[in-house]
């Protein structure tokens, strides 16, 4: 017995029925959303604490830049200047994503956060 049509107990041939396939298509999900940090967030506190280093470098390097002009591109001071500039850009992004409170109301609107910065 193999490969033939199936029969019932009376010997009648059973037809083959096509079964329906049911697919579940989930609703579209939201795209990636980057939430606004609170000012008391550990990420923000750590960033503010760590950001003292690039700020101290800028304070230390300012007299050298004033007296000696810009450093040449093949020196370590130029590399540090570029790294600090990138960190200042990251700080701007951090500030534009950190909420603040006005009269007890937390402001999370990105437009208002960008204006405040």
C-alpha cells in the first residue's frame, strides 16, 4: 500500500482536499525611537562628570593656540583637538536629548530642548 488514493471503511475513494493556509501578518511596528533622557539619569550624570576632561583640555590648550597658532596636523595636540571637537558635538546631541523642568513640568519636546541648548 503506497502512493494510491485513500479509501474509507466502505471502500469509496476519498478525494484529496486542498487545505487553506492562513498567514498572520502583524501590524507594522514603530520605527526606532530614541527616548529623551531625564537630567537625573545615570547616563547624563556620567556624561557630565566625564565631560570635565575635554573641557579641561580646551582650557589648557587655549593659551598654546593663542601664542603659537594652530598645531600642525601630524602632532598629538592636533589629534586631541579633533577628538575634543567630536566630543563637543556629542555633548550638543546629549543636551538636545536631556529633558528639563519648568515650574515642576518636565519638558520633553525636542524643539524646546534644542532651543534651550
